[in-house]
C-alpha cells in the first residue's frame, strides 16, 4: 500500500507539534529546554531557555526578564531560530520565525500566575541580568516589583530531522497565513 506523500508529510508535522506540546506539558521531556538564537548587532547569540507553552498554531511561549539582552535583540530584529533535540529518538526540530514581546497586561498576569512562587524571584533582581558584579552575594531582589516578560515565538517554518537507518528523514514545513505546507529535503 502506497501512502500519499501529502498525508505522510502531514503526519510528521503533527508529530513535530505533538513533541513541542510534550516539551512544555511533560516536565522531563527533552524539548523542555531548548536553544534560542537571536541576533545582536548582526552577530548570532544563543542561550538555553525553557519552553513554557506551545500554542495550537505552533507558536511557542518563553519567559524572560524584560531587561535582558534577548529582549533588546528581539526589539531590534524579531527573527529567531529555536533548536530542539531528543537524544533517545534522534529527533531534531528547528523552528524559525518572528518573536513578539507580550505587552498585554492581562496576558502577562495570566502567565505570571503560572510561575512557581520560588521561581518568581528570578524576575525581581535589583540589577539587570548580565550586569557585572564583584560578588554573587551582590544580587538582591525587589519583592514588590518584577521584570517578567513573556515572549511569543511565532513559527513560520519547522524543520523536522530524524536520524534513522537506512535513510535519515528531513522535512521542511512552511507556514503561509494559517496553513502549513511541507516538502521532503535531502538529509
């Protein structure tokens, strides 16, 4: 029985999105922490971030301190690349698109309430993340104020790569408005 390429491609897109959803819903899932790349003055900058939510349209939500360099990077150039890898499944997912800082106060409050109490202090340091200090004891917290900033990573492409034998499998999915199209690539 021959499976039509379109149906086959759609199965892989569904798998990729399911894995991204599992990344935030299953605490020990390998996609929970991923590498986010932005651009600072034309130079790539990468950091590991935590996947907080995957939306139905394959957009991703992360949290940060609004004083970080990544926020400045996004304000200058919203393009991003996110890289996920599962060592057991030998599955790599690369997501690219444009990042949006969430500024709606109700949305911010909704996301803030999902942050565990012990983790909230991470968004309340007296100095911006990355500020040089002489001693780790120089970090103090403002309990009455926070710099919490949720970020929405709006996906425009998802690249699926599964390392397998006899042949690796690579597919590029591109979003046009609300629809996705896919094409097989040479791995």
